[in-house]
C-alpha cells in the first residue's frame, strides 16, 4: 500500500513539475501558437486552415484528452482495438460539436475480453466545455465530465454507476504540442452504497514529422482506488498518419510501468470526421459576371 502511494505521488509530482516548466517556457516563447499536430490542436491554429475545412480533433491514441474540441456542427467517430496477453477490446468514441465550445461525447467498448471473460464493456456519456483557447502564453483550457454507465457483462467493467470530472490543458509551441490532464473519478461500489475515488494524471507530447506522419508519447497513471485496485502507471508511444485533415490513423504500444496491467499492449485505430450536420461550411459564393 505504501509502495503504490509512493509511486503515485512520484508520478503526480513529475507531471506537475513538467506542467510548471511548460508554463514557464510559454512565458518566454517568442513564437505564436503555430502548426497543428495531426489533428491534436484546434483547426484555427493550423496555418493552412480554411473556414470551410473539416479538421479532425482526435482524442486517440493517448489516454489523455486534448483540451481542443470538435468543430461546431461536426460529428466525429473514433474506433480502435487493443491486444495484449489476457486482454483484448474494441473501443469507440462518438463526438459532436454542439457549439464552438461545447462537445458532446459518448463512449463504449462493444467487445472486451479480460482474464477469459468476454462480453460488452461499460459505456460513458458526457461533455467537454472549452473555457478559452490558447493565445500567447495561455494554453487552451477545458473541463470534462463523464458519467459511467454500467453496461458491461458480469465480470467486466466497474459494475456500478460512476462519474469523472477534470481539467484539460493543451498548448502548441511551434510544431510541438502538449496535453495535460488532471481528473478525479468516483466509482460506484457494486452491491453497496457510496463511491471509491481515484485520480488520473497524464502528460502527452506530439510532434510532426515529414509529410503526413507524426509521433506522440505519453506518461499517465491512476492513483489507488481501493484495497483491490492498486495504482497504475503507463508509458505510451505511437505513430500517427493523416490520410487527410478529417481522416487520421494511429498505431503504437503502451507499457505498464506499474500496476496490475499487461506488460505490453498493442493498439491501432482511426478517427474520422463524418461531416458538418449544420451544413454551414461552404466556400464563398461567386457573383455572376
């Protein structure tokens, strides 16, 4: 128990220290927020962005969530799979930009397999609200809420209603992009009243390569939930390929540095902006000669 708390405290202190250094760097930075990072940043931060262009804003492949939101009127889907020793799943996330700042979200694992038990995973519904966008030294700042819906097959998932709420920070430094999350979770106790609580902390970094390729890395972890669920820490690395501004592919691995998780997990997935449901993104009309 002391060991898990000690490791979790080290992770929190490390990520908070990184965030402090990023804030200090942003105050000294002379370059304005620039190129978008494989859909990780706001469409407006992309120098090649046009008002009628649809640009995907992936949450994949990291555990963390970018503070940027899906464009207003855009419906976006994310699906992927994970494969590890004793663990496999198919995971999905549906997102809709209700307004410029408000994103509605619904997630579900339609297939999950853990320790020989196969079935449906839990679902989650919630929203992301962007309070302000990055400008100068200031990062994009958003809040995120999600309700856990216990749809999982017996033996999988939480098994009870839960909630999570957190803050999201995202910042571009030229072609470098950072996401920082700090989230609290309240997990229901199956067959009992009350909630167990834990904290999720993550720091992700993305950088564009030549052409349509980019890379992303992340360190993330959960604090101890209860006596049966110790703290976890994962290290992730992935490659991202932008087929187009609205169609993003990713693949990579994450490694368990601490906790009861498979040692290595392989994943791959896709993010696709289906279209503008508001039908407002049209180029300027041309007056007849």
